[in-house]
């Protein structure tokens, strides 16, 4: 009988993990049936009706040896099977591509050799990927179910694992640690594409190069509409609305509604100062978001490549979002 996993086995490691799980599950079921049978059998065989007067049993050396050694051997087999699979996940091939994974409230960021960063993890089919996982703020849990990868993202510590994708597609990434109010939205994708498509994207130096597997990915980010103002279309296309709102709702970052002209406190150079959100401030915040952090919000905004025209459109759109009276 073959085992068909509920979640796709998108890597060789997934097959190994599933094999360990099925091995332990099969042993557990077998012992459950065996022990239940003995329980029922001895309950009937040695009932008070059949044996109204009990008698002492001094022991049976062979039986006691068997029921000690057999479970010991089986438990050692489970340990060995699990340990070798765990060890496999810690020893990436020498030719594996290194991707640095950074978790922060409340998104994932992936950095490739050369400094390119994305919010989804892109990988080439049948090419190993080594992950170095850490956190910028609190404890997160990096979990890619289809690859059977689960690794804690710990501030100040780097944990490593690796995988070699064997299926083309877009596969979920989740956070398994309750890391704050928007933990539920800390989602991403592992996008696996043919090697040639990945290489065309990876070696393309243009910051606006199309992402690989665009037809495979799905996102909660709204798509640009034909009647959207130019600035709103830019915000949607650059996935800005996964962290910011335009209707006053509090998200990872501040809302754009009513932002223009407001007085805010920012942390810059380790000190607090009050600023007015004007055009100059908005342009600087878009270009160098890490230079100053709006007080009360995490330092989560990445540097997003925008043309001067796109920056102008975004600023004009934010200016149009008046606060509710």
C-alpha cells in the first residue's frame, strides 16, 4: 500500500521526514493493537468468574527479557532513523546557494548572494538552497510545510538548514511562533521555477526585472486596477499595502490616510525628534527608510527601488488621502 501525503512532498527531505513519521506511526499502531488485544484477552482469560481465587506469579525470565529488549531495539531504531534524517537537514551540499532569511514583525525577507532582497523565496528546480535564518526583533518560526522545514528565527543567532526543490510551484511559508498582533499575516511563498528562468532573473541587474514564477504566486496584496490613481498603482505594484493602509487601519506600518501634514515623532540617531510629514519627509522616507523610524512602529520597511516619477506619484497620492473630519 502506498502512502499519499496530504501536503505535497516538494523536496527529498520531505520524503525522508514522511518516512520517519510513517515508520513511527506504524509501530505505534501495531503496539496499540497488540497491547489492546492482550488487555482484552487477559481480562477475559483471568476474570474473577474464571479464577475466583487469585494466586501469585513469581516471574518469567524469558518473557521479561523479551519485553525489555524488543521495545529497546525498536526505540533505538526510531532514534537512529530520526537522527540521520535530522543530520541530513544540517549538512548542505557544498554547491548549495546561500540565502539569508530574516524574520521581523511581521514579514519575511530573503537576501541572495550579491545583496538582492525579496519578500518571497525564489529557488531553482533541483538546485540545493542553504538557509541561514535569524530574526531582527522577536522569536519567529520559519516553516515551509511542503519542504518539511521548521526552524526557529532567533534574534542574535543564526540557524541553518537546506532543501533541494523537486516540484515547480508556489509553496506556503508560515510563522509558527505567536510573534505579535499581526502574526497571522506573516506569510510568504517558496517559488520554485526552472533553473533557466531563475538564472535569467538572478543575473539580471535591473532592479525592476520581473520576478520569476509570477503566474505561480498569490498574495493578499491587491492588484493594480485600470482606474487606480498613479500613486495607488505604484503602492500596489511594489506590495506597499501589505504593511500600510489607505483607509486609516493600523497595520505593520502607519496608515497613509491623513499622514500628510501630521506631526509625528521619529527616532533618528538614537534620539527622538518631532517632524512634520511634508513632501521632503515623504521622499526621504521612501528613499532611505532605515535612516529614521516612526516611533511606535518596528524598523520593518525595506528599501524599495522607485523611479523619481514613481516617488512623485506616491507622494501626490498620500497628499490626497485626507484625514476623516
